[in-house]
């Protein structure tokens, strides 16, 4: 705290553009270097951003002025890059998931603790006005004690628009591991940690047809379950039901709906930073759209890093490693339960992150 956080990015794929746009707005972040296995891509990013130099991965990890590594590599490489950064004495913030497995993720957290550095992880969508306004409504007692929630993500499959959708249908892919981090992180932020899960899963087709791009018409084998349902038991006693599907044509269900003793909330898409929160209070005649009351206004990818930079030493960031690990264990356990038919106890926990007071970039998230 007190000065900008010097950040180096490893991985210059498509998602980096969103981070770069927001870094330009955040005084808490000073981007100093980028690296990619393709040096041409890294140089292109450096040329587009004043004061940034293009390095090799090893050079960036060794750079004395890089305090935090933003890990935008593919999920399979998340743990390897994170561990190398930690070994170099740097904090890490990664795209979701924290690692490909909970075993790898635990290595990352343990290494960071031993090294005295900080781990953060996407999604930071939970810090925006959408989820945070819903969180404040719950905290203010507008629905009474929470009883249950539903979380719904339904699509016919990403092969319709993605030119290379193979990884979505291979081990490590599927609707839950792809989109679940947004939904599970939001549910924990709203309702607290999960203590046990039950899951069921299925798939409807053994192959998918690519619908666009140079491979249009090619078949992709399906090696995973493409529809997953899970029941999450929160420590608070609330029950959440997950519906994550690549097998559904469409849905009119809210992305997330929370039910309490005296009211219900419709929560906006947890893959977005904003959106309307609607309340139906017991005895009301209709839904009411709540005014924005919490969260970072007009936020986007990278606000989690700025929030981390403003977090006092020794405290867990809101978009921190413990929450990311907990969400990953919940998802892994839902899939394990789907195979075994047994309820799975969740070993980890994550404190419900503190509410983000309503603020603009100019007011907070600064060094």
C-alpha cells in the first residue's frame, strides 16, 4: 500500500486486452513487463503500452522490478507458472482456475505461505456492483435468513461459435469447470463457504460439430460429461443448486436466484461485473429493482489485482487464493460425487469476503 504495484504479465492471448484496458484506469497498478511463448505477441503488447518491455518468461520471472505476476497462461500451466513466480519471490494473480487440480492448487498456496507472498485469482466479477449489491441486500436483511439458491448456466455448447472448442470436451473441461468458478465464487460471496456437495452428471452426444471458423463442420469427440447438477450445502445451512449445461437449448431462469425467509433476490450474471439486482419482498406485488449500493462501479478484469494491492499486509484479498481453492474443491467434489453417487465433504473453507463499499475508480482501488 502507498505506491503502485509493479505487475508483469505472462501470457498474451486474447484475454489480455481486457486487463490492459483496465490497467490504464487503475493508479494502483503499474504494468512494467509482458512475456509469452510467442515473442512476437509479447512485443506487440509492449509496443501498445507505454513503459512496458517484452521479455522471455524466464527474464520476467527474474526481473527485480516485477512484484506480482499476472498469470494468463492456459489452465494446465497455471500451477507451474505460479510456483516459478513464487520461487522468485513474487506474488501471483491468476486467471481462473487457480490450478488444474486441487492437489496442484494446494502446492501453490503452501509455497506462497512459505515464501511470504500473496496469491490472488479470478474471477473478480464478484467485486462489481452486481454481486456486491446483492450481497449488501442480504447483509441488510432484505430477504431475511437465506434458505436456498439456484445457479443456472445453460447453453447448447461453445462449439457453435468457438473455432477450436476441443478442450471444452476433454478432461479438465466441461460446463462446470469452464463457468463454475464464476457461479461458485459468487455463491460463496453471497452465502458463505460450502461444507458438502452432491453431484450428478450426464452427456447427450459422443461428438460435437464445429460451427464456425476454418474447421467448420469437423467433429470433436466428447470425453467428459456435458451436463452437471450439484447441490451445495453451505455452512450457514443454505442449500444451493447448480445447473451447468452444454446440452440445453436456452433458459429463462435467472443466472442466480437467492431465496430467504422474507424475500427473494434475482442476481445478475456472475460472468459480468454489473447488472440489475431485483427483490421480491414477502407481501409485495411485484419485483423491485434495487439501486446500486455496493461494489466497484464500472469495473472489469484487473480490479481484483487493484483490490489485492490495497489489501493490508497479512489479510486475505477478496479475490484471493483461499476463495479460489475452495471453489475449485467444490467443483472437483461435485464431479467426484457424480461418479461415486456419494455425498462429498468439503475439506477447505474460505471466509466470506468483506463487502466492497460502493466506490468509483477515483475513490478507491488506488495505491
